[in-house]
C-alpha cells in the first residue's frame, strides 16, 4: 500500500477520455468534483466548497470505467497522488498532481448498478499491463507516461 493513499467520492465532471498508449495499453483520464458542505456556526448559513481532482487509470480498469461511467456519475476512486511535470512547446514548465487510480467504481449511495464481469487473463488476479512500470522523471515528456498531449 502506498504511503500517500487517497480515496475520494465525487461526481464525474465530463465523460471519461480513453486513449491507447503506443504500447497498446488503455489509458483513462477523468475529472471529478468533490463537494464539501457545512453550516457556518456564526451565520447559520450553509456553505459549500468544491474541489476538482484529475484521475488517471490504466489497463482493463481504464476500459471498463470508460464503458461504464458518464458525466454526472457519482464515483468512488481509490489510488495514490502523483505529481507529473513537463515543458510546453513554448518552454513553459507545467506540473499537475493527479490521482493514479487503483480502483474506480460507481457509488451506490443514490443509485443502483448492474455488474457485468469481464474476462481476465487465465490464472491471474492482476495483469502486469494494467499499470505503467514507473512514473516519469520530471525531464521526460508526458507522452512517455500517459497521454500524447499535456493535461488540461
């Protein structure tokens, strides 16, 4: 288990984006909004703050999530935080912190779901192709790790 494990529950803000890496591995990108609501003790008014998180996932899970989730779906994402850096064509340095998902699933708090099992590699609980071997070093272009273009 990673030292920076994170689990968030929120709503998908746009339809998931599925791409395939040069290796043929599926790569998913989605964004979720997590709402926090509380009552201000001084004014007795309800206040709300929304946090947005970028999520990436790979392999079979990426394909399953892309085929199952749409904008507005309430999801549970479990994974780890990873920072990725790159340089734009103009030489500007960019950086993003993403949730690298180990699990993505629909929340059943206000919905129901029908689960359809997908075939998996024979005799295996985990396919090594489900995750890239290692995170990129900051001097590597983003395309060697996930997508052919820069994050949002």
